[in-house]
């Protein structure tokens, strides 16, 4: 009986420590969006207005304002990864956005 309880406790500990190891319904759709379709424009980070930025997944009005503030204060974005310098945009959000945005090098540094 003790062995059964010990094994059960061990399994509970393992699941609690590593929940990703337990099979279950998981979707990676939010993690890796489809790249912009052919003919569909990506949002240009150095010129997009607030409304265009808000069309991006995970970008609300306040984050759109922060993007505009960042590019104003820093002379524009040099690379897409600079989005992670915006408060509210972490790695997960960035991974959803990277294929939906672009940087036009001729626009960035003015």
C-alpha cells in the first residue's frame, strides 16, 4: 500500500513540475502565426498609425501608443526585434508579430 501511495505522489510531483509533459489539448496557433499572405501587406513599424498597429494580435490602444512613442523618441525601429523594447511586448507577443510586421530601412533612421 505504501509503495502505491509513493508512486502516486511521485507521479503527481512530476506532473506538477513539468505540466508540458502531460498530453492534452494544446494549440500552437497563437505561437506561430502564418506569415503575411502573398499580396497582403505587413505593417510597417516606422510609419504605421495607431489604427494599423491595433490590427496586430496582442496590440491594444495603449501598446500602439507606446510603439509610436518609442519610434518618435528613438528615431524609428532598426530591426523588428526592437519591438521587445516596448513595455507589454515580451517574447511570446513578439513571436506572434514578427511575421506580420516589417521595417523599411529607408524610413527608420531619419
